[in-house]
C-alpha cells in the first residue's frame, strides 16, 4: 500500500514549451501533496504544498506563475512548468500525505526534466 | 525554522564494515525525524522515522537510528555494510501536527553519498 506514481519519469522539451507532470496516489486519498525540486548533486528543496480543492502554497522564491500546481482530486496533483527554459532542467519529485494525522508522506519516483 | 545538517557529503566504507551517517537538526520543538535513501534517478524510499516513541528506531535493510535530544542528533547506523547499500542518504525533519495544512512538509539535509568498497 501507499504507492505514489509520478509520470512521466523522463521528459525532454524545447525552450518555451510547457510540460505537465502528474502525481497520483494509487491506493489512498491524499489531502496534501508536496512538490520538490532537486538540482544535480544537491538536496531536495520544497517548491510548494498542494491541498485538494484549494490553491497551492508556494515557498519563497518559487514563481507560482511559472510552476502551476493543480490538486483537483484527492488522488491527483499536477505540476506544469510553463515556458520552460534550460535552467528549469531538474529532477522534480512529488510526495503525498494520507490524511491529517499521518506522520509520513510517500514519494513518487521523480521526473527528470531536460529543457533544450 | 527547522534545519538539518548532515556531516560528510561522502562516506566510504568497506563491505562488512560499520556504516555511520551523521545528522543533526535544529528545531524549536522536538520534531519528527526521517532517513530516506535515494538511488540514481529514483524517488526516495523511507528507511526509518522517529515520531516520539522509542528513541532507538529500527528500519528496513538493517538500518537503525537513535534520537538524542541532548545532542540534537539522529545518526543512522548499520552494523555491516552491503554493496547494495551504496546510494545517497537524506536526513529530514518535519513539524509535528499543529493543525496546519503544511503538516508533513519535509526539510532535508544536504545528503550523504555512501560508497561501499568490496
């Protein structure tokens, strides 16, 4: 149980285009999902917290108009990188938390985005 | 604000040797603490977590960690390293439940790459 599926695992796109990454909780309802970004050889940095049915909360320094997050259902959150540039190339990882009192969030497999 | 410091970005051990990965945290209240492992181009897998029960926490794959409040530490150990343990390890901290919607948000340390030599 507690499986989080992230898709796609890898994507290459051209500069100026938009890319959508999906994060699904397969066997539980996720009231909250988190989106992280990991630069090469660095740690994970939280980008935003997504709560079902409400607007995402972005961390300081993260452009909300560039990284659009939608959490329309209890099992799906999407991250859209708009007008992508090469500096957006990174590893994006989502996690999902089941319920309000659980002490753990489960991670997806990550998405390697390369913008050329 | 919470923070996590992992001492040593790279640790190298021989197969069969003790593994010790260090983690110190900073938090105004006792937090929840986690250790995750990450293999190349993959997501994170939880090794173990401390949520205020026993201070010595046993996890998967023979790993364990001890929460020491006086030292604000949560070091990860394994008595005997296997080649398959080679990966990157992250220590993380999160808030305890305070009724906020950001519960479960993790702050990560910088990561420690573990290399295991035959």
